[in-house]
């Protein structure tokens, strides 16, 4: 059966935000006397807002509320995006290219405020029929909740959706939802080999994600 919808991730796929998230979170932890650990960035990728705010406030700092951490970090991110929006090469073109043939969705670990800010700034918000933040589901990536929620909103079975992801937890999430997965690995944050193996197609950039690639994806086993 052919693909009927394409679902994008945001961070690391449409916007090169992971370096910004890392810088902002590192600075926040340091400002509050916490300790950034060697595996912290890998652990954070894919977490929902509540999950990462609790991790920073409880595990890395020790005495800050989840609500305070989330508010302060998201505010810092919003101010950074207002200064400069670090789009991935070919992001806007990829969205417009996919929108010509398929319904579009987005499943992101970013908070709703940042999703709406980014899509509005780059002028593609109207092209997405469904967008879900992991704030709005029970579990963040690598669990499938966000992708399943997008499929429900699109009214397309998950197995007829193609997901475009970059991170280990993102790839695992889309695969667990039963979607056909395209990996566009971020060079600074490459996914683990077992996660990459879940992809039906591995692209070097968004320019490689063409209608022919989407149409040629095999159904998940």
C-alpha cells in the first residue's frame, strides 16, 4: 500500500536546533550550579518538555521545580530563535515539495510555543494538517505516542505514513508507531547504529528526500 502522509520531525530535521538546545540547557544547568554529564545530551534528545525539565531540575541541579526549569529554558530558546532561526539546508523546500503530493504532519519534542513559532516564521504552518508536541501526549520519544497522535489527527493509518527523523530516539519512536522511516542523520549528533537500522531509507540531506523516495518506500514488516 502506498504512502498517504509524510510526518516530519522538527529539531534536527527542519531546524538545526540541537546545538542551540544543548548550549541553552548547558548554560542553564551551569547557572544554577548543576553538573552536565557525558551522556546528558543523548538522554535529552526526544524527551518531552516535562521529562527533560524534571531531569535537569532534579537529576542535574537537584532542587528546581519542573515548571520553573521548563519556563526559563523555553524562554531562553524563544529569545535565541528571535535573534536567528537556524534552518536546516533545504528545509522549507522539502516541506513544500512533500505538500504537493501528501498530507503533512509533524511530531516534535519541542514545546508547542516553539513549534508554532518556527513553522510560522518559515511560512509553512498552513501546509501541516496535524502537529503534535510531546507535551501533548503521555510519553516522549522513543515511545510512539507522538507519532500515533499525528496519524490519528491526519486520519491515516500509521503504516501508511512516512516519518522523517534524525535522532536515535526519533527513529525508534517512528518505527515503534509502525511508520515507514526515513533517516536524515545530523552530522554532529549521529544516531546509534541499531536505531539507524530501523530506517527504510537513509538520506544524506533533505534534498535527497524526493517524491520518488517516498513513493518507493516498502511497507513496514
